[in-house]
C-alpha cells in the first residue's frame, strides 16, 4: 500500500519496493497538489496489484535517449530521419527534459513542456536569420518520436506505461502549398535558360517525382527505345534518390541504404556532408512510371546531347549515368536546381514556388484527368498510404463528387419519373399587372381566390 504525506506545501506519495538486488527500500515522490499525489498513489497500488510495478530508477532522459537512438534509431531510421531526429532531440528535448528522471516524465510534465516549447525560439533562427518560435509542426514531429521512444521504454520494462499516449500535441494546421497551373508551368518552361532545369521540371510534373528522385534517376532505369515508344510502354523505374547527408550519419548508420557515395570535390578537405545515391525511404517509393510519348522523345534528344558532351570532355567526363547532371557528368545538387528555378520564375513573372510544388501540381492534374482515381495516382506519386492523397488533395476529389451528384440527377432521377416534376420547380417570371387585370375581368375567379385565401 501507498500513503500520502504532506510536507510544507508539497504532497508526497510514500511506498516501499524491492530493488533489482531484492533489497527493501522506501520511496518518496513529491507533488504540488493533493490531487496529483492521489492519482500517483492509485497508480502505484494498481501496478503492484497487477504485478507490473516498475521499481524507481535514476536513469535520466538524456541517458535514455542515448539508449533509444543506439538500439532503435540506428536500426530503424533512414539517414535523413536519423539526422533530423537527433537534431530535434539536441535542440528541443535535452535542454528542457534531459536532466529529469525518465520515470518523472508524466502527462502533466509533457503538457507543460509543449506549452513552453511554443514560447521557445527556433533553433533554425541562426541559420535562416529569422525570429520565429518553435512551430507546431516541429512539436508534432517531436511528439511522434517521443511517443515511439517511450513505447520502447515500456517494452524494455523501464517504465510502466507510455505517458505520451495521454497527451495531444498542439494542433498543427498545414499551410496550403502554392502551386502552378499547367499553363503557368508551360510559361516557366519557355523562360528556362538551362536545359537541366527544363528536364527536371518535365520529370517532376509528368512523373510526380521528388527532386531527389529526379536528380538520382539513371539512364539504366529509363526505357525509351523505339519499341517502347511505339507500344506506348516508355517508362522509368524509380530505384534511388540523390541526397545530401551528414558524414556523421553515414558513419553511425554504417552507410545504411547507400548505393553510391560521390567523391568530394577536394579529397584533401574534410566535409560535414556527403552526396549519395540511396534507396528510397519507403518500399512504395520504388515504382514504375509510364512516360508521355512527348517526354520520352525529349529524353532521347537529351541523351543525344549528353553523348556530344562526352565526346567533347573525353577522359575528363565523369560518367555516373545520371539523367540530370552537369555538362561534364558531375552530379547536380538540389541547390543548383532551386536557384535556377528562382531565376526562371522571376523571368516569367510567376508567383514564387518551391520545386516540390511540381509534384503537387502533377498530383492535382492527374486527379482531374482520371476523375479522382486515387490508386492510379498513388502508384505514380509513391505515397505509402492513400490517405496522404485524400487529405492533401481533397479539394480536387470534392469537385468530382459534385459532378457525381449532377450526373446522378441526370441519369437516374430525370429518366426514372421518381421524385418531383422538374417543371413544377422552375421559377417563372410573373407579370403582376396582367394577373390583376385578369382577376378584375373575371369576378367569379376573384371570388374563388378570396375564398381560398380565407
């Protein structure tokens, strides 16, 4: 049994337990209010009754996060996820919760933590020279990883239950991404001065590719032979993506999922990042996408241009088999394409967008073409779950659902004779003066109308 003892302005839950060596010990847990202490007392007694009580531990949050990253993160995370999660832990979790005992992380502590986070300056302010607070999107991501971490803590018998299951993070409202229409994309393409950017835009828009997938596409995964094009079977296979990753993540994860690491520009310098070709993050991202015939022919012309560059550069040409690359064959970075896009956007007088917007434009355009065929669209985008499409592009699907109602009315109700006669609901213009004159000239009709109104 446990008891509650008041000490000054605190309420302590007092109970005994046996440590890992079987020695009997007493534990005092202090709370600010009697209600908090009462809840904890009930938890301790319930867990002891069910034989699931976890003896108190001095392990801190920092020590647990190190364990979680080493045993779980290294095995489960991709390099980009590893890098971002460790950074979020270092910036937003360890400074606030790091020195607390793992078992002292309660739902109330988490609620206060999320409140404090929203008033905390973003760690990205120094990099982007802004004065922003931590966003609800960042907090949502932190909640996702800490909920997973504490789930593993339960599995490893470090705590009795996961406190993050009882807490909802602050609601995050996704901002609608600015996208271009098909006419605007054509306008932008007319102002492209670099063919690399034009090919990248075509591939992203027609094939719903991410920028990393565009830059990682290799000619061996492109099928544009005469036979392929004649049979409308020209296609690409998305098997890898180009990504800039930290050298520390490469080392810790032991080159996990890396297909090829591009050599640094200067072998005598030490770099904090490296450019790699790696497997896509999810299995659904590995996919076959059919090409429009026009784009297939454009890619053939582009390949012929690359062959001319190979002859010109000779032994200085670095052949990585990349579709989008520099004239000498070297890989093209994300920043180069983004910079060129800004120039083309300004030249065309179009609203500013990020390159990823072409993927959104592509999905929107395809949903309109196929009248909301989510599965067909999902096959091109490589989303692991269909609800990603239904959530982000619901406005397109709603347009088709509106058309469905109109078609239903035309094909069923108007042809079946069921329901209201449409002629009876048509609004007609009434000539009031003519109606009054008609009533005056017919006393019997006027009398009948007066009786009916009575």
